[in-house]
């Protein structure tokens, strides 16, 4: 596989492969147009027009979002194989549009949560439909580069999501969700150019049989062990999008980056601590490095055993996460995100490739659905853990309230949105000095240690697992 030239592999892809990639890119643009800023909208204390939910409530929202979005594909994958990928994608887009519209209009906890779950259900139908279709267009000779291209276009969509979100919340927060609904509507038109790709599955089986088969197949030992190990990777991975945005807004000082590189205004945000790089643009370094390097990296590691690539990737991702969150420096945050991205490129596409190639004929969508189970476990528990940990150890407003109570004996109630201003008023410090005071007193950066340890344990697990995987017998090579 690795001996085949890169350009020959690119030329081997069918028309339907490229259409599927465009559909994926538009879906990710709409999704990340919301995803890169929603932690700020939900829980950031100093976001004037945000929802001002607690970090615990944010964790609860992400936990249920994770469970719905990532567990439904266990079944929607099998149904996509049985009833057709095109029908599955149509249902997905209608649900996603409805979810965005609900999130734009609901500001109370449970109605907003309901909107996220409608969106999550739509995404749950989208993933196995698009990935099951894609697998049918690939061969063992070009699958590594094919998944690399797919991953690159995912990240082009994700990269464009940041400027989209930045521009739209400059209008209003509701506009962010309306824009994403409009973009996903374009995919209904794209389906008119999309040829239905046969799944080669048995079309005569009943829905009950699909569910029974899905549940039976998941207990195949190697598949089950692989799912458990990869859950740790996804727990670590999702913190970049769920917790790091709030950490950056609370603690990271990127003012030097603004001055050193004379960054344009559309990448910046005025804060109480001065002009900073918007957190979504710092996070966007993840998509940028993937866009530039993922295809060539996928080709370079195409000779490598997939489980070996995953092991190296999890290790680097875990190291990158702690670097990105252990310092107040914007430079080191970007360095950590770049390390994280390199690890992601080695681990995430290879996981999908592994499952796609070992999937039996007629069960490609079903096995792509299984790819979401470790995401469900890792993201859901990581959301619960992250919300709890950040609420106690990382939320700057909460730490400001704690400092006022412990060192200034303030007994009156102080709300999160006014906490930092109250601390500045009481101490006579500037906002930057007050932030540094809390950093040195409560050490919020230590919260990343437990997540990194979970990542390293997962890496050790996949390292041990690799000794028990015969890639020839498992149809991987």
C-alpha cells in the first residue's frame, strides 16, 4: 500500500468520493461555527449576552450531547446500511437544521438542552451515513490517503467555522445558530448531485434484526477492547473543545501575540485584561496544522501498523493537552495545540481506517457507527469530569468569589459575572494583576494533570493491545 505513489492514489478516487467530502466539509463548517464558541456562550461569566449557566450545567449539556450524538450511531449505522445512505443523510440534515433553530431561540436550561439533543440526533444519523458511504469508495490500496483527505476537508470546514462564528456573534449570538442552519441547508441541495452508493447489505431484514445484529457484533472481543481503550483518547481529545476555550478566556494572556504579529481585528477580542486573540482563533491552530499536513502524514504513515500509529498519536495528544493548558503564555498554548494536532492526525483517522477495513461486507455503516461508541464514553464522562473539575479548580469567577470569602471575609452574595470586578475593587489591583493573583494562589493549571494521565494510560493500553492484533488475519493489510 505504501509503495503506491501519493498522486496515483489521489487519482484513483471516484466522483462520489469527492461529493461526499464536500458534504462533510459543509456539515463541519456549520457544526464548528457553533462548536468553537458554545462553551463561551453557555458558561463564560464575563460574556455579556451569554447564557451564564454554571460550569456544572455546561458539563451536563455536553454529557447528554455526547451520549445522544455518539450512541445513536450504534443503531443508525446499521439502519444506514439497511435503508440507504442518502435517506439517512436527508433525515440528518432536517434534524440538524431544527436543532440549530431551537438553540438560537431558547435561553433556559432545559429548552436549550433540548435543542442540543435534536442537533446531536441529526449528527448521529449523519456520521455513519457519510462514513459508511465513504468506506464503499475506498480500497485497501488507497484507504490511508482517502481517510487523510477526508480528515483534511473536515478540518477545512472546522477552520472556517472560527471566522464564521467570530463574525456572527459580532451581530448576535442567535445569528451564530441561524448561520449554521443556513449552511447545513446547502447539503440538502448537495444530495441532488450525490449518487446513491449501495451498501451491499441484506435489504430484507427487519429493523429488529438490525438492532439485534448491532448489539451482538459489538461483543466481538477485539472490537470491544479497542472501543474501551479508545474511550480514554476521546476523553482527553474533547477537552480541547469543551474546557480549553474557557481556560483560555479566563487565564491565557495572548496580548504579546497581538503586538508581535500585528494580527487583524477579526482575530481579536477586547477583554478586561486588554486586547487578546479570540479563543476560537487559538483553538483554530488545531485545524490549520491538520489542513496543511494531514494528507502527507497519512501517506507517510501508510506503511505503519494502524495500532502503532494510534499509540504514538495518543501519547503526543496527551502531552500536547497539558502544554496547552499549563501556562498563561499564548505562545505555549499554541505550541501545545500544535502538538495535540500532530497526535490527533496519527490517532483519529487510523481509528476510523482500522474499523472500516475490518468491517465485514454489508456492515460498513454499522462499524462506522461503532467508531462513535468510544467517543460517547470518553466525551460523556469527560464532560461530567471536566465540568466538575473546572467549576472547582479552573473557573476564574468562582475562584475570585472564593478568594473574597477566604481573604476578605466577604459574606454577602457575589454573582459570577461581577466577581472579578469586585475583586479588583476590593484589592485595588488591575484585572491582569488580579488574574495573576488567583493563578498563583489556586494553581488552576494543575487540573490538566489528571486528563493527561488518562491519555497516557490509554496509550499504554493500545501499546499492549498491538501485541495481540494480527493485522493480516484481521484483514487490515
